[in-house]
C-alpha cells in the first residue's frame, strides 16, 4: 500500500462499517473509495468538493445475500451532502443503488451518457420489479416478525428516472459547481462511458479520469474505447487484471457451424444469453450469417422481456455502432428490427415456442440459466438430441449453466429432474471487459502518466496482478485502495 493513501479502514472490514464523515480540510477536494474497492461489485466512489459530494457511480452490491442486503440497505454515504451522481453505464452493479439513494431523499441530477439514459429505465425498473417480487415471495414464506420491505420499489425507480440527465459523448457538463464532466465511449456495453472530470476549488484545478468498465477493441457492434486525454488522477477497473483473453477465433465460423449442424437434423439452437449486450451481439452475428447466405432462412426468436426492451435501445441508437455494424445497417436495413427477428410479447407467445416445429434459434435469458424463460426452453428442448444448447458467456460456479456446460446430464429445472440430451457447445472470449493488455493500452493512451493510478473494480489478486503488469511496463505510480481509503486530489 503506497504511504500516501490514507487508511480509514483496517484490513477487510465490511464496507457497511465505514463511517460517513471523514475529515476534509476546508477547500480541499478528496476522493473516497467506498464500493468496488478490492471487489468487482457495488461501484461507488465519492468525490468531496466544497460545493458538496459527487458520487462517481452508485452501484448495487451483488453477491452473497446477507452481505449484499447489509450493504445495500446501509449505503455508507451522507445523502444530505450528495449533490450529484455520475454513472458510467447501465449495469446494475454501477447504477442499481440510485433508486435507494432517491428513496433516502436524494433529489440531485444523475448524469450519464444519452444512451445510458435510454437504457436506465430498462435496468432500474427491472431491478425494482425483482426487489418487489423477491420481497413478496419472502414475506409469503415468513412465519414470524414484521414483513420485509424491498430495498426500493417501482415508484423509487421511476422517481430516480426523472432525475437522469443524458449527455452526448464529448459534450462537457457541469456535474455540480467545481466539477465539470465529459464522457467518452468506453466500448463496454451500449452507452458505456469513461469519465473525464475537471475539479476546481480555491482557484486551483485538477483532472481525474475513470474507466468505468472498459470494453475491448474490435468487438462486434460497439466502438473501440476512446482515449481520455490528460488526467492527473486515474481510476482504472481491474476485473481481468491477471488475464490475457484468448483469441475469439472466428465467431461467425463457430456460429455458422452450430446453426447448420442443428438445421441438418431439424433441431433448434437454444442460446442462454444476458439480456443487455450479449443477446444483441448474437442477433447481429446471426443476421450477418443469414444475409450472406451462410445459414438457411430459419426464424430467430428473442424470448426475454428485458432483452426485448434492451434491443429497442440498441435499435434507437445506431449512431453508436462501429463502422462495420453501421455499414451493415445501411446496406442490409435496420439491425434488430422486428421484421427480422420475433420478439415474444407475452408468456403465451413464449409458451407457443414449446411446440415450435422445425429449426429455429431461441435466445433467452438468464445467461447462466439461473432463472427466466430460458429454463422453459431447457426443459422443453434440452432433452432432444437434435438440439444444441449454445453458451455465449461466462458460466459462474454453482450455476445451472455451469453444470450443463460441464456435461452434467441429469439437472434440476423447476424442481424436476431432466436429462440434457441436446449437444452442448460454447463460444469463448466474448467478455465485455478489457484484459490486462487492454487496460494497459488504455492507460498508455492518456496524455502522460497520471500522478497516481488507483485500481478499482477487481478482486484483490487481480488488482495486484494489474499493478505488477503496469509496473513492469513503466507505470509505477499505482495504488490499490481498500474500502474507506481516501485521497486528497486538490
Ligand atoms: Zn459493466
């Protein structure tokens, strides 16, 4: 730990134990690392300025239930001092605590990119719905004690949405007096941004850059991350700080092989996929294959209400596609259009897919088969050896997706044991995060080395590995803050 990072916490004290009022000299500008410090969830960094507190991210802590509950309920921020929030993108671990902040009285602006503003209703209303239905289910089972209340409700989420201020990439905005922001494309999901801040106090100024979640170069649809320019202080994510992503191979070749194999035996392809990003990527690749005649004209279905809404956001923002996707779009017509793909509207239409005759591709969430409509498709189509289950994303340990991927044949779906007879395939390397070389490359594209690079959003060993990687490549002024650590910026 570099000695100039002031420690307020000792060891790995649970984040909810953080005090909310640390000392701040008059006129000083400080940053405090609250969430996503030595972990990858609950992103939350607080910048304290003379005019008030600015939250850089306001993410929900996702993880072990009791721990997550504790953190999310007791978000360690002084809500009265918080004057504005900046969000890098629409993933729930970066924005999901906003409705809770609003529930506790926050009424300031929530700044994000235009496309993130477009995506937030999908994400926050879905999160509120999960809160409400989970709480209702727990209360039905609860025999004693007062009923539980959700972390936030649809009303809180809707109120939060009224505070959202979308800004185009590149256009400066005053987040609060003394803090001017600017977003650049981070290439991670649609609307994702890296953030450039100019902070001013007492006639002086300093600059800070934040990667948010950083994407990869050359992924379909999304543009490559844009450089941040000059920054004095730099916060970089470190999710894959110890890894080189494997070469993706030719995604189109793999997908073509999967679809033609299934079609040859009149089978279906079931694709469990995350609703935002992965679903649209698979759809795009399928369209490329179909329009170039590499796969037959079979129907594509998206069977996930959230994926349908997220796809609308992609459809509404074609100016954010990379050159290749834009060229495809102008030549072959609108991507993600309903004429080319069927989006199931309700449970009845979803159920009708159980009796679908002939070949088709069905993309459904959740991506790790832990819930959602994909379970119905596994139950109805996973037992047929003509079909293929195609995994396109990481499958965490202890998930149904992981078990199927590992070849377990008898699995439980909705309490019922079924035998997976379908062929199981996977496409590797579609991660939405940069690897250590991507992170290093992005840091090197800054104008000069920052005074200090703070590594956040990574498990301790990944963050440590990235520090070493940066050090080896000449970027030596790094720190790995722990929850509660703070640093004076100005
Ligand atoms: Zn993300």
